[in-house]
């Protein structure tokens, strides 16, 4: 069984600030650092550092070649990754405050240049039973989900960042959703975790859901049974990419047949380590660092 993550790759410009800027406010930053990022790239790196074998599909410009090198260094197969000559790599402008909380503005670049032809070419390399993971930072996510499911792939969707475009995707074709509380609320109109899970089960009865709750832990449900995993304690310096770390880890563990409880536990530990370090991809731990 192969796993392909068709997702974004970004150059993250992270501004360390005391407080995240309010509307109309101009603020100074303590320092600015350039990090590898993008929800797609972060999740592929987390998957690989959790010991999984994964293909990363997507697009970058020549300014993002270091992202490809990083993925390859971590053992991610980049033969489905295209380098464009005339479009720049996606960028993320991130404020991180003194509590490690963040606020992110994206400029899609090559992530939004993904074409139907590239999607078809990538999916042609995979077959029924393989897994497709995607997020909501690239163009044509709706088509990608549709074609992947028609080809028999198991579609895993992390609709982040949530948008009207994500809501218009053929969500009934998704086998596993990875959501945070905001995304769950946008999908279901419910605010509380149990309400979100119940509504997801009613809307998408074939799908499993993993709902991450930040410091309150995470939940898995298949509509019949629900499992809770508590968050592990951590002194956060930068929460950027913590959700991606969780996603990559939980999927890598599940893909090699580990049970949902063990997979969620490892993912929670990996995310707790990630928040103690700066950057997104740079903060993701290797399996041997988990000390579980
Ligand atoms: O989830 C964190 C990521 O969101 C950052 O790396 C940034 O690039 C944005 O995609």
C-alpha cells in the first residue's frame, strides 16, 4: 500500500512578536526567521520522521528547491513533485507571540498553480487501496478528492485552512477527516466536540473523524465508538505545525497497522515535542525522540 500526500510547500517567514497585531495596528518584531513549511510538507515530514514511507506531490518554484532537498533528506519520495520555472514557491507570513500562539497569512504561489493534468499524472501512479492525504492549501482540491476516490484510493482530508472552497469539496468521498475544533464547527455548525462528532457521523456515515482539541487532547470516532487521547504537557514556544505533526504521526502509525489508541498516543507526544521548538517542519521530532 502506497501513501501519497498531495499538498502545499511553503517558505515560512516567522516574525517573533510580543502580541499578534490587531486590526489597524503596526507592530515591531523581535526577529524574523525563514523556515521550511506548508501544511503539506510538514505532514509529509512528520509521516517520514514517524518511520513511514510517503510520496509528496505538489509544486514549488526554483526558490523552493531547498524544500525538496529537505523532504528527500527525510526519505520522502519527491518524484511527484514538480518544479516550475515561472512561478514562485508558496509563502507564509507568520506571527508567533510570547505564548507560542500564531497567526498566518498565505501567498499560494506554486501551490495554487496545480493543474488538472498534474493531478491526473500523479494519480495515475497510484491504484486502488493506496492512500491519498490532502489539505486545503492547493488548487483543485475538489477535483483531486473526486478523482482519487473514483480510482479507489482511500481519501484522507485535513480541510485546513478552512474555506468555502473546502466546504464545496465532495466530502462524502472522504474516508478519514482530520479536523480541529474550528474546522469541525464550520463543517457541522456545532461548537462542542461531542456535537461535532455526532454531526459528522450523521453527515458522513462512512467516514472516521480525528478531532484535535489543542491542549484538551484529541478524539477519534467512527460514529459508533469514540476514543479520547489526552494532550501531553509541554512549554510551548511555537505552536506552528503542531497539528501537522500530529497528522503525519497518526497516519504513519495507522498505515503500518498500529491501532488507533497507540497511533494517537504517539501523535500526541510528537506534537507536544514540536511546540517546544521553533518553526514548523524544523520542530518535528523523530520517532526515537518520543521516549514512550
Ligand atoms: O500548519 C502550519 C503551516 O501553515 C505553516 O508551515 C505555514 O506554511 C502554513 O501552511
